[in-house]
C-alpha cells in the first residue's frame, strides 16, 4: 500500500476507534464466560447538591440557610428520625432498607477545587489538588495488573481520563454492534490487512496498526459476547437508562470486563434547582432500579459493586436564583450485597462547623474509598495504583 493511500484510508478508519490507543493489544481472547467481581462507577456530573439529596430535616440551620430551597419533611422518604432521602430516591430507599446501600457523608480532599473540569480530573486521577496527572486511577489499575484494554469500558463515544493509563487505556463504546460494523468497513479492513508489512517500523506506523488490530479484536469480542443476552427487564426511556441497560447486558452476557463507567450530567443547578434536581434524581434512581433488578434476575448483582459520586457538592447557603453554587464535600453511594457497612458510614455534616467559604468540611478523603475498592474488591495493591498510602474505609 502506498503511504499516501494509507493515510487517506487510516483517517477514515480512525473514526471507529473512539479512544487514543489500545496499547495492550490482543488477537486471541478466551471466549469462556468470565467470572469475578465487577465495579460500576457512575458520575453525577455538574456537582449534585448532596444536602438536598440526603436531607437533615430536623436541622434548623439547614432551613435557615435555604429558606425557599430546603426540602420539606413531608416530601421526603424517611430513613431515620433525623434524615430523609429526596423524594425521587425510591429505589435507593429500598436498597437502604435491604442493607444494600452505604452512604458515605462529607467526602472530599484538602484544598478543594470548585472548577468542574479540574475537580473532575482530581476525582478521575486520584491526585492531590495541586497535582496534575495524565492517567486515571482505573487506567493505572489496568497498568499495574497488566490487564487488557477490554478490562475497563466506558459507555460513551469518547474515553474519559478515568480510564486512561500510562501503558493501557480502556475502551469507550456506546453501541457494540456499531463498533463491530465500523471495524469491518472496507477502508478499516484494508489498513489492518497490512499489519505485517515490513515498512511499518521504518515509517513509525506500527503503533497505529497495532491500535487498529486491537480495536478489531475488541469490537468482535464485545459484540459477539454481549449479543448472547437479551434483557427481560423494562428500563425507563432515557439515555442514562440506556447506558445502564448496556452495562447490564455486558455483565449478564459474561463479558470479561471488570470496570464500567458512565455518567449523568446536568447537576450544575445554579438556578431553579428544585425541579431540575428532582427530575435528574428521578432519572438516576429509575435507571438504577431497573439495572439492579436486571442483575438480580441473572444472579450477577452479588458480584457487582456500584460507586456513585459527584465532582463536588454545593454551597450550604442558597443563592438569589433559587439554586446553589459550587461547594466542596459531598456524599458517595456504594451499592452491593457484600457491603461490610450498610446504611450510613459516618454522621451528616456539622452545619455549625463550615469552612471560611461557608462550605462543608470533608471527613473522608475520596482516595480512602478508592483504596478500599482497589484492595478489597478489585484485589490489587492500592498504593501501586494511587502512588500514596491512604487508610481505607471498612466498607467492602
């Protein structure tokens, strides 16, 4: 193939890759049904207001700070004598009652950042506030365990920093059938057919060929494995539910992937928060209800841990637009039936003890949660992934 023709065809074929690289290539994949624990990470992007999600309805300061925004006790789902869940979290209240939910309050890190992009990078990489990493904590998990790209999968068209390693990246795909069809495009196949050409190293094109060969193998395996399962569970009609439905299909079909990531956006509620958050939490809760029902029907829930986070919480004091501005500490939800700690891991925030900006102070460093998940669920040395030692929370 002429070099000019290669670049012309490779540029068309590259649209099928959906990510910068699949450095950990493989051509032969064990088609046996995979076993082992799965981690599903969900981000509520934009900064969900945790104080109106898990509500201290007996706290007078809460109502004083939020004169028109506070959730009224009569609308809440009662959990304890002092705490209620937002009315949209029906499924989560059932999980709580079943001992399948742990709520970790006041999760954050020192010197918190209130930028959406930077705060998300910090959570995705597991870095300090003043540390800039180019790899995500799940990407480094792939590196440390010498895993394949297929071991971490994002249900999206592009790959987030979370799943990018120094040696190996995860895979991003929203539609396994489309992914598979694209890798069988004539241009794509023509490029891959020249994988063994002698001139590759000379022209420094071997990397691209390897990427495309791995994409072909991945797409074939994902499509042919996942199509063996068709859910009988009814999911709500929205994009986020479709993403969790796809994750359930991957898990229930026996796909060997260990970590999945997806997100629900829109939580940046600076104005008119009440209706916006109610709608978004209803979408999140309804999708989770169907997802967990789907897993339980196939007995895969017992091996699945769900971690839900948001890049930051909101300011305690409401603003003039009936919304809340960017804050700091927030809740993390852990869902599963192998939790060592059910219910509330720690007390709600002390609203009399805020930082100088009027924000919640963090009690639990988010990397303590990552440490427990890595050590006890994914069974890898967390220090090798995070490059620092953190005391794990005794949850899984």
